[in-house]
């Protein structure tokens, strides 16, 4: 498809209600970490941006939110122009300036502490990471505890960042600073806010 | 028999119906038209536009009628409407030096390029009620100047040429002005943000604070460099076009206060600036704003913060009359749940107090009760 | 989609424009991720006054969808004028279903109370907050209180509570009683009576707090520790009532005192009107219930 058409098509068919549905799924997932929220494909972004990650970007990003793209997405001009057309979000100069980061290839991604962690005064000024994962069942199981979880929850996301458990422990230790993560599969999402603690199943 | 109060919805409906009736008043008196308000209560319209942060005379006039002349209510109506409007872009900064001036006075020079221009002012009117106005007699046409208006450089520019006044701000070239309608306030704030808040601040509040600085609560030795009122062009940059596109003009009042300053550890002796700018014609507000702006620059200029007018958090947090009226008036909402908790506490504490202070009496009471 | 249109103005679904909703939604997500931390947000003017629930209304307007069922209470009651007004607002601008039944609501906006009926997972409780900063009355400056939260420096609050004990023999705070969330942030629960504080602790519902005038949003996720501040020798305790509800005989609920005449007669009835009505419909009768007073008439209350 021609790039111009590709960048214009594939947005929300019903912007007001699609955005609300996607947001509620993210809010519920953030409030109950590890719970998996199913999501219809409201958006059809160019590859390699996934439908779910694209829909999250459409519902949360705009010209007030600098956006960081990982190498896989940076290499796709169609993705950049699609995001630019539908959200108006400027691209962040550095990961530390980003309000949101879209990561199509988490296994190769930079360290979590390279993104904005917020400050002790304003811990909300941190990057929210949106990671593409193929599924939430075939990876190494992660046992989750913390606010939003009654006792414990388990997810097993595939293709997570390297040394993720160690990195996440460090993210926990920076609290109230730190990043929050949204894991997006093709048709669902789940969240890891900075308060969630991960125990490996072996432990 | 006790029946809980119900029917809030009907009560609210009926109250609003009565409000509409009282707003209209005696039906035999002609209803006000918006153009009458725009033309004949123009300064009220200006205040509503200024503190409502929306330059639209007709909507401001509508708000004044709808609010039965309650200015803060009218300002609130305009604000609640403006906040729903989409934002298309930001105009370029207005150039008040290029203003089509209708009034301009300077207190610092007897005469100056462009001259003193009194314009439509209450100054030097004798405040005698005018029965002829009540009778609605004919009003003579004003005199108009015959020659082309002379250029009117701003007084601050004249002083700056001699290097006697501080530079006009020290914002970096690439500074993007903030927007208090789009970003939460954060203290301490940059001067651009502070000026925005002051410009929509309550006239009465700023007037009282400005007055307090004159009476010695953070005195800042002000001279009115100039007050000017008139029309300024609005222009917007459009990426597709090589020049700025004119959108029209707005009437504003600008006050440049020149303040004597002996110097401090942070700044050399020089004249300093206080700035006021509001929509429409309102020099009381523009002057009060300029006094407050200068007072709020205390820390920047190395002065001690000793008075209310210099306290940024205090001034800016309380200058918005829509916020202030909402919170003061919310006290009339039901609070009986919390009051019940307090009642219980006071009763218990009084019982303990009584038992401590007057054990015999408490004993008597108890026996009597039994 | 427009909910309402006239010649001069059209309004979006749920009143707020989409960009404003996104901004508030981002703040809500940050609030959930940092429980008890007050997220600054660019609060908008709303068509009701500041101090009358604009924060709660903005939060509700940003989360609500066409499938939601909304309940609005003020002082625990669905029929107080401001609750009626806010409910009517959402019916008008979002055309959303409304209810007075706690169990049937997906979103409950409240001022000053938490419903007596236990909340369940999936429900969202939206609080209207006048002054979100629990330290504000000890330190009026935002710059200072922000520092205290950053450094987790809450000594001033303990000193205040301790002074209460020294002076009055007890902690003399009966509402807006400060809590600590997940062992980190001291938070204002909004001016609910402290009677309701224990309901916040590990609630299955998501709790969102909106302060419009003060431009802050904060949150307590489900199953999160919310602990009322106290001292070992003066543990936190809630208010107890000497008598049950005069209408439905409920005990261990919060009661309103109703003045019956000008000779000091009064009775106590449930502050939560929905709870009281439900109980009466189930046949519970207090000593002042109409059915009790007129034994011939045992018809259930309408």
C-alpha cells in the first residue's frame, strides 16, 4: 500500500468509544496487575506495530506526550507516519524524554533504567513502556504480588527483555520512581505497574 | 411519623424555574438585548472577557444577562464554555508597541513622543450622578483627531535606550510560553505562567494586594511608566505559508510600571518592571496586576519576601475567583455526615470535661436520670 | 458522537473533549501505579462550581462508557441535591444508565461516604476531594508538602496527632482521617468520617480520587493496604453508635442524627439510604419505622 494511504487508514472507527474501551482495559489491567484484558482489534497500524499496541497509543498519546520507538519501529517509516497522523505525538529525542515508549522487540530492548524514571518529587513523570509480546503463556512464568493482587497472579509472557527479573527488582527498589509496563499481545493486554513484585516460580 | 426528605430533582427543577422568572423580572419592562449590554455595559463585558479568558463580547454579554449581572457567575459561565473549545493553535505574541492607541498616559514624563492621550476615561469626571442619563437624552458625537496618529514608542523602550531599566525579561530565545489552561500549576513558576494567572485573576483581589504594596506591605516604589489602551493585531503562523496570517484585532489594556530599585546582591541599581495586560479596557486591573507582578519578582531580584503580595503560592493559589467562589460556596452543600462525627466527639469530650471539673454534679444527674 | 447539540454549542460524549480525557486518563494510570501519590493534572473548568465535585466529575467523565451503570451519592444518600444534580448531568451528557443500588453500579461517585454494602471487584469508587493534601493544614505550602512526600517525612503529621492526644486525651480527628497507603504515601481519604476508613483497606474495588480545584488525581488499587495513622498506646478506632438505625435496625453502620422537634428529640437513621431501603424491603424494622409505629399497616415501604 502507498505510504500516504497507509498512514491515514487504520485508525479508530469510532474514536470516542474505542478510546474509552481501550483505556478501561488498560486501567483495569493496571489496577489488577497480571489480569489479562481481551481487546478487539480497534486499530490496524502498519507492521511491525501490533493492533493492540497501536490502539493503546491512539487512546493515550497526543501532542503532549513525546513517544519513543525501539529500533524495529524506528526502521518502519510507515509506523512513524501512522502514529504521527493519528496521535500527533512528537518523537522523543531520547528515551529519557519519552512519556510513552513502544517496543516491538523487547528481547533486544535497552535497559529499563534508560527511560525516564520520574523524580522523587514527581514520580509520575516517568515513561510508560508498551511492549509487544507474542503471548502471555509460553514464556517463563512470573509470580506477581503487590497492590491490585489479592494473593498472587501468574503470567508467562514470551520474549521478555533480557535479565528482566533482575531489572524489575531494581525498578521496584527505585519506588516511588520507576517505569510501568503494558504488555500487549495481538488481542489482549496486561500490566506491570512499578508496585508489582515478581517472584520466579522456582524460588 | 418520620419520612425521609425526597424529591431533590423536582426541587431543583422548580428552583431553576423561579430563577428564570426572577432573572426576567417584570415582564412589562423590555428584555435586555445582548447588543445593549455590549454597547452600554462595555466595561463589564471587558471584565468578563478578561477573567473568563475568552475574547467574545457577545458571549460575555449573554453570560452577564444569564448571571443576572453577577460578574463572577458570568465569568464562570464563560470559563466553563471556553474549556470545551478545541485548540487550533497559538497566535504570535501581540506587539503593543504597534497598538492602535485610544488612550495613553505616562506619569513619568510631562510629554513624550506620541503625546499624552486621555481617551475615554473616568479620570477628572466629577462623580456627580447625572440625571440626564436616566432621562436617556441624546449624546453628542465625539471629536476625532484630524491628523494621522504619531508613532507611540513605549516608555520602557525610552528608558531602556539609556540603560536605566532592566532588560525586558530573560527568557531564552527558544522559550515556549506555558499555558495555564492546559498544564497544572507548579511552584515556583516562571514569570510567563504567573502573568497568565494574574491576567485572569480576580480584579478585587489584585486591587487589594496591589494597594497593600503601596501601604508598605512590600513597597516597591512604582511609577506608571505608561498605561495604554487600544487595538492590537493578532497573527498566527501557518506552516504552509511564508508569512504570519492576520486573524483580526483585540482591544487590550497594558500597564508598564517602572519601579525604583536600589539594587541587591543579585541585581544592580536600576529601574525594574512590573507588567499588566488584560483584555478590553480596564486600567484598574492592569495597574494592580503590574504592582503584583513586581511584588512577586522579589526572589528573582534578591529582595526579602515579607508580605502577602510577594508570596507566589499565596497570591496565585487564591487569585482565581471561579475557584474561590466555588470553594467558599460549597460550604452550603450538606456536610452533615462529618458534622455528625464532630457532634459525637464534642459530646464525648464535654462529658469527660464535666466529669473532671464537676464530679458531684454529674453524679447528681445520673441519680436523677435513674 | 455528540451527546447534545444546540445552535451555539455542542458537547462531546461525557462533556470533556477527547484530549482532556486522554490527559486525565494518563493521570489516572499514574495514580494507580503509585498508590496514594497525588498526580498533578490540568483540571478543567466544569459546568458546576469548583468545590462541588468537579474533580470527581472529571474522573468519572474520563472513565465512563456506554455500558456503565452509575450511582452518585452525597453524604451516603442518592437523593441529596448535589448527588441528584451530578447524576442528572451524566444522564444528560453521557446518556448512561443510573442506579441507586450499590451492588448494581459499575461506577459510584461519592462525596463524604463509602457505601455500607461491601464493594466488589470490577467496581470503581470515585471520590470527590476538596483538599487532597493531608499535610495542607500543617503546612500550607505546596513546595514544602511535596518535599515531605518525596522524603517520606511525615513527622509533622504524627506530632499533630500526638498533640491531640496530649490536649484531648484522644486523636481529635473525626473525618478526613489520614491514612498510609501501601506503607509509603500518607493520603487524605477525602472528608469521609473515619468510620469509613477500614472499608478502604484491601477493598476489591478500585478507588479513584479527583480534586478539581486543587488539580490532583490519586488512586488506591484493589487489595492495597490502607492503614489509618495511630499510636501503639492510642490505636485507631472508629465511632460507634449507642443505638441501631431507627428505621431498619441496622447496627455497625454510620448513622445520621435527625432532629424531630425543637425540644431536643432526635433519632438516628442510616446515612446510606440505599442500604436502609434494602434492609426495610427485606423486612427489617427499626423502632421508629412507620410499620412499627402503626402495627396495623405491614405493607412494605414503597
